[in-house]
C-alpha cells in the first residue's frame, strides 16, 4: 500500500467497515444470488482485506511485530 492509503486506513473503524462490507457482500453472493464468479472474486478481496488490514498492517506506536531485534551492545569494560 502507498503511504496515503496507509494514512487513510489508520483508524481501526475504517478497516473494520471495509472488511464487514466485504463479508456481507460475500455472504450475499454465496447464499443469496449463488453467483460463483462474484462470490469467488469478493471472497478473494475479503481474504486480502483481512490479511492486509489486520495481519500485515503496520502498527503505530506499539511494539514491532518482529521479536528478533537485538538488544543494544553492552558498554566496553575498562
């Protein structure tokens, strides 16, 4: 995502709104209209939204996702 997109999706309520909308649309396509093409397309968009908005989305002000950071080096002993 571009930085402008990251800034727009920074509030959690926006990411939730888009994801819930896609989930409702996907459910409608699966159970209401039974259109396999649109159900698959919207389902793929829903999976992408879940991944990019809640798993890979950069955290702000929190701990980094990676726990493999090294501690700062100890000062040399005299």
